[in-house]
C-alpha cells in the first residue's frame, strides 16, 4: 500500500515546501494546546512540534467521518475513504513549529500592528535566530529534532517598518516577518537553511526520512 503522509499544519508555506519531498499529502491542522512552559529554544520548538504531531496522529487513529484535505488531489470523500490510499496502515505524520529568537527571547506572532512594529523595531539592524522543530511519527516510531538558522536584518526606518506592516504580511508570522515575501529586501544574509526560516527544513527532514527508510 502507499504511504499516507499527513502534515499537521495549515501553513501554505509548509505545504509548498513539503511538496519538494512528497507529491501528495493530506493537511490536518493540529488542535493541540500550545501553551507550554518556556524552555531553551531548540527544546521548545521540538516539544511543540511533537505535541502537534501526536494530537493529529491520535485523532487519525480514531478517524471516522472527518476526511482531511488532500493537497494535490481532488477526491470525493466517499471515494477517498474507499481507496487503498486512505486505508493504508503505513502512515507518516509531520508536525512542525517555528520561532524567532532575539537575545534568548522567543518572539511569537504579533498580537496587533503595534506589537508587530515593536518586534520589527528590535530586529532591524542586527541578527537573530530562527528555530524550526520537527516531529516525524511513522507508525510506532517518533523522531523529533530542530534546525537553527541565523538571520541578519539591515537597518530599517520607522517609515519602512510601517509600510511593511501595511501589507498585513507580518501578522501571521513568528517574528512579524516572512523572509520569502517583500521583506526579503531587508535581509542582508543568513547562515544556515533558508527553507528553515520559511517554516520547514526540507533537507533535514529528507535526511531523517532516509534514515527511517521511508524515502
């Protein structure tokens, strides 16, 4: 039977990146409670990714009427349920979480435009780190890891920050920016995996999948 791949995230950026590894996969956003204790950045994102992946995996074990979205495929629910693709016991769930860290402080998504301005003001003209934690659950095997990328931002004027905020791009992103968007003109360089900053370290995931003999 075919491997059933489930991405425990509704992020369109992660979906696009996962297509570099799998042509077809399902999207099931996690309903897990993400309010956990503060930990060192790497441990923090690994734990969050594991919480997300486990919640989806456990829900799939009890799956009945709910049919996830299938990226790259168009199927009616009844046809999907009746297919070998849906019934396979060979299943892989991928959970991920990304954070921006400045001077050891974890920066999440901005609460509002004022918060976005405050975050970007502290990031401009200096470097920071981006961590993405990933958890892979393949049947009974679970692997969690994290990847760090250093990002350097050029000095930005208040006017430039406000113009970027007007695009609404910062509002759904950790650290209040998307490196793959118009914000890229403010990025002077990175050290590490670019895809990791976007939201999914494709190369590291592929390497782990090879170790697990999945790909």
